[in-house]
C-alpha cells in the first residue's frame, strides 16, 4: 500500500498494472479456450447454414418453378399469382412476364419474414419450456428433412 499526498491509500497490484505480469489464473484462462466452445460454434454455424440454404435455395430456380406451377393450375399458386398481379397493378409495374418472378420472389420473401415474425415468439416460449438446445435441434432437424424432401421430390424419386 502506498500513501498518497492527499491522505488516501491505494494498493498497487503488480499483475494488473505492469505489462507482461500476470498471475497463474489469468495466464491459464487466456491460453486455454473452453473445451466445448468449438463444438458449440460448429453446431450454431451448421444451423445457420441450413437455415440460409432453406431461404435462398429456391431463388435461382424460381422462374422455372413459376412456369411449372402456372401450367399445373395449382390453387395456392393461383391465389399467390392473383396477389402478385394486384400488387403489380397497384404499383404500376408493366404487364410483362419477366417482372412476375421478381415480384413473386418478393412475395415469398415477405411471407417468410412474416411467418418468422409470428413463429419466433412461439419458438422462444417452447425453448423456455423444453430447453433451448432441444428446440434448436428439433428446428434444425425439421428444416433439414424438409430440404431433403424438396430435393428428392424435385428429381422425382418419391
């Protein structure tokens, strides 16, 4: 302890004020990362990769998918196409078919964001009830299965 001229005393800790000096505990925590941190980072990275693939995988294929469903008279497609046509008329987009895939992609992206906004609190409540890790794994497995199912169906194996 050193006595200052104003009557206050203070303690000089050599390990925290001088560079290069550290105690054993500080040296151990700086050198060794936690054992499970690499595994956690890998799992979070894979979950985000699968989620982003699920969102963006459809975009390059969108024009051919729209052509396929426009010929099949699918009810859901017709409803969404009616919404896209209404929006194009309201905004003043020319009635050319090349703009259809852009507007349809915007509609699908908006629906994805809307459903994510609705389901995020439900996932949060489920993770509070059942545990964050369990809910994350269930969501990741279900998303992976739906991606594999869509790939298998697109090449007509089922």
